[in-house]
């Protein structure tokens, strides 16, 4: 999360700081192309443990970020970011969710 969305090292990583960091770089109204370009530049889908996929309807892009499974922890934290676009392909909303996963 910190690397992909440029969250300051002095800030905690949580849904609020992640959303604020995303909106700092991608304010509401940003074009879909600009969002996709920034995500590609930041390595989403290329950096291990990151992925993106279009949800249904096609106006929602889902980005998943999980922590490194090599970390020795039974419970891992994963984040999901939903980018919702309007009919003119402009960013309309950003939602960040957190999930705890384990065996």
C-alpha cells in the first residue's frame, strides 16, 4: 500500500490514509486514462502481490494489494481499492477496504 499509493512513512497504513493518499494524486474528476497510467507507473499488476481487474459493471476498477506472504504471520492484511468511473470515464468515487486473511 505504502509504495503503490505513496503513503508517507510517518503515517499509518489504514483505509483512511490510503484513501487520502489516492485522492491527493487522483482527485475526483481525474480521467480514467490518467488513473490507469498512474497505477501502471506505480507497478500495479507487476509488483508482486498486486493486481487489478474490472468489476461489474465495467465502470469499476478493483485493485487488490496483499502483504508479502513470506512474512511469518498467521493473519495477513489485504486491501482492496475500488475506483468508480462515470459515463464520461472520469473518476467518480474511491473506496478502500481492508480484510484480514489467514489459513
